[in-house]
C-alpha cells in the first residue's frame, strides 16, 4: 500500500460532551437552527456571539475570545452544533438561578442599560411563566420600584426577590 505523504491527514475534530437537560438541549438546538440555513449542523464561527445573545447569554469580549481559542484553535471558522452545546453546557453549569432570570430580562433590555420599561415589565409578569392575577402583577410592579422615568432596574429587582 502506497502512502501519499504530501496530503495532509483528514481533519481531526474533538467531540465534546455536554450535560444539558432535554429542555435546554431542545432550546439550544432550535436557536442554532436559526443560524444554520443549510441544516448541516455547522455555522460560521463569527455568529457565535449573536447566537449566544439569542439564548440570553452575554459573554464579554475576553470570554468570547477564550471560547474561540478553545473551540477553533486552528481558525477554521466553523462552529459545529456539538461545540455550541458544549459551550452552553459550560455556561449553564456556572449560572445561578438569579443569573438565569437576569438573562431572561436582558432579552427585553433593548438598550443594554439594565433597565426595562414598567409597561414591558408588567407585560412579562402577566404573560410569561406562571399565570398571575392583575393584583399579583400590580404588587410585583410596586415592589420592583420603578424610577421617575418609569423604568425598572431588573438586576436590583432579581436581587431583592432572591433575598425574600
């Protein structure tokens, strides 16, 4: 058998595992599919930051660079679904319940200020998660303590609710 020593060996990919539950797996696969138009389970790696924001994860530039160095050390420019699931599994493993709630609110924070309008907050409380009565929503909005512009600091609100 003759060997062609001029041809590089086929790409060796590291297959990473994850510890996601079924619901997380489904949500992350759905988010990934929004970027995977050809449905081949691979997207350009430059979409990673936007993809992570889609699932309410906001890495710093440094964190993002560390992730890229680990996932794409050869700068091939591809992000495989399995790699994305691994990344998010690592993120979820270090998240507290409060981090998850803040991340969910952050999706509605279009300006990135840490504040959302009281009307938006009311809508979230009324229409997402467990059904709530108008009186319960009114009390939560009152507890959230909107500022004079009618905005609520959702990080402070989550911290306050965690203390009680």
